[in-house]
C-alpha cells in the first residue's frame, strides 16, 4: 500500500517538466555531446548567476564537490577542517578523502546549525577550513562565520547541498564562502535524474583548478597536458539538461515549500516544535524538522497511519566510529537532539489537507502518549 502522505513526491515535480526534458534529451541523443558541451556550459553559467557567483563548475555529485574543493584549496594531510556534528556523513567523508581530518563541533541548540562560537572555541594551528552546512535548507550565520574565518585566515566552504536558493540577509547562499558546494541528488530541492553536483566560486584561478581536478588534471589552456593529479568527476549533459529545465521552476517550488512550512507552523500541536529559523535567513525547507519527546513511538504511530517520516540525523557524525578523530568528546546539543528530531513530509506539492492529516495524527498520538 503506498503511503497516504509520502515523505517526498518527485513524480509531481517531474510531471511539470517531463515534456521539456524529453525534448532536450532527444536533441542530445541525436548529437554527440554527452560529457562536456553546450548543455553543461549553459547550466553552469545559469547556476553561477542564480547563486550570485562568478563561476560554476559541474561535477559528478555533492560529495565530490566538497572533496575537490578541499584539494583545490590545497587542504590535505596534517590539516583540520571544522565540520558540524549535525550533518549528512558526506560532509565529513569528503574531508577524510581529501586527506584532512574532520574536527566535529556542536551546533546551536535552537537552529541545530553550526554556530560561530563553537567554531571559535576549537580553532587551532592545524585548522585550515570551516565547512558551513546549510542543513535542512536553513542558512547558517554567514556574517559571523565569514568574519571569524577572515580574521583567522581560514577557508570558508559552504555545503549548500540542502539549500539551493536559500538566502542569508537577502543574498543566495553558495557565493559567500571561498567555494559553495551543491548536490543535485534527485531528492534535493534542485534534483537531477541521477547523481550530479556543482561548485560555485568568485575566484577565477580556483575555478580553473577545480575544473582541472574534476577532469583528470587537464590543463585548461591545452587539454593535451595533464598538469596535476586529478580525478574523473564531471557533470554529464543528460543531467545538465534536467537541471537547466528544472531551474526555471526552483523559486516557485521553494516558495511552495515555504508555504507548507507556514501551514505546519499554524497546525502543529504545541509540544511538537519546529526547529527555529534565524530571522536573517530565507530558508528553503529541504526538510521540515520538528523536535518532540517520545519521537520513536510517534514515528511508528505515523507510519501505521500511512505517513512517512525521517530522522536527520539519527547518529551525529562525531559518534560514527569510522571517523577516527582520536577524541571521545561529548557534544551535548547534537546528542540530545538526535533522540528528539523528526523530519515530517515536505515537498512543493504537499497540500494543506496532507499537512492537516499529519498534524491531526501528531495531535492524536500526543494526547494518548
Ligand atoms: C546530499 C548531501 C551531500 C552529498 O551529496 P551527494 O550528491 O549525495 O554526494 C553533502 N552534504 C549534505 C549536507 C547533503 O545533504
């Protein structure tokens, strides 16, 4: 039996763009530009300008985007990179694959995002960069973090994989840091029909290094030469076409998510609290995360009523033993939150009746708990 209210509904979005995507795909199949070519150039230019950045480089996925960023910045063995403990594992995986060490820090108790104070407390001689994760579609305080990174000579990398189009003080995220890294995994706010990712930056030399690393270390001035150790992580034309078509809909879809978040806010029972969004942020609600006591029982009760939910994330990164950070430190805020957070259904085509059903179920289960 399909869920009554699914966690995400990609089909409803794809129905709006199906015809346009098939047109572009047909043209691609009839041509020969599958890796590189016009579709990619066009999407990269549009994505850079959408993010308010000078350059965009398409890559294979969001994890590669982060790893390539670190490599292009010369960050590796012996370097520490500060990462919030509340993030998707990929943020920290990328640090390890680049040869550096993730240094996990606790998050703000209300927003559950990286905050400048926790970062400042752990900056040391080995610190090379900070990865600011705009988790759940909520921008972190880029004003405070930007100032902290500048005054300590640290690179600021934005992990914007969940925050396409989100704004901090009226400016889109991605272009604040040295590099902004995006994933276009199908379930993200801007999703491909397969794996894809991109980076944005305002630094031309960095953009060129990134492009070279993602393409076998080729020299951009003459592609016959390979001038550095690279990898293969390229955006392909089929995915670039999907992203280019969907980009026309992104703001409208994000606005629909915002409306859904407002409806939730008016209908949620009082002991189920949405995670706070900073007043300076324009969030894009990739996930709708609430906090509540008795989370696991509630989640199971919703499942029995056909309502799908998630937990982002059940185990904080610093507690994952394969990130051997040599510390057994406790991060109190994220550890407590991990037992209370619940991600409710959230997608652009979520209707008011859907949200009423979710909130009714929550209210009923809370009152019998
Ligand atoms: C999805 C995601 C990534 C990784 O992206 P992939 O395209 O799956 O490699 C990185 N960071 C965050 C916060 C994400 O949500």
